[in-house]
C-alpha cells in the first residue's frame, strides 16, 4: 500500500504529509523559540556549501518575522507555504521517531 487515497496525485500526497510534519514543527516552535536557530543554522550551512536557491532568501525573510509569524506560516495551507515546505530549513527539528510516526500514519490510514 502506498499510503495514498485511490486516484490521489503523488505530489498531493507528499504535500499533505509535509504539511503534517510541519504541524509538529510548529508545535515544537511554539514551545521553544530556539527551533528558529536550527532553521537559521541549516540555511547558513547550505549557503556555505554554495547553495543559492531563491527559497533560502524566502525562508530567511520568513524566519526574520519571529516565532509567531513562523508558526502561522508553517500552519498555512497556502500555495507559497506548500511550495516552501518542499525546501524546509527545519531539518533536524523532529526526531526520527516523530517523522516515522507521521509516515506510518499516512501509510496505515491512506492519509
């Protein structure tokens, strides 16, 4: 079983799963503003490796808005948020168990 509902576009499935993962990130960020530093450090590391994608500029601007603005953005279902979640700087915020639980839920429920 792929975890997708019948006839669901694979990209839609990935976007929905990414949204679920980022809801967990938003919850962690609400509890700990230090989560922003993880995202900033990831962007700095990627830039040091030569990455120059426009999405990094966009994420930096979002992060500059502060904790509550970032939480609102992560919880947004808008097109921009959906697009930027594909290149999320929040790598390392969720534990392997937390990520696995979301992936498992999507497989088991066909979510």
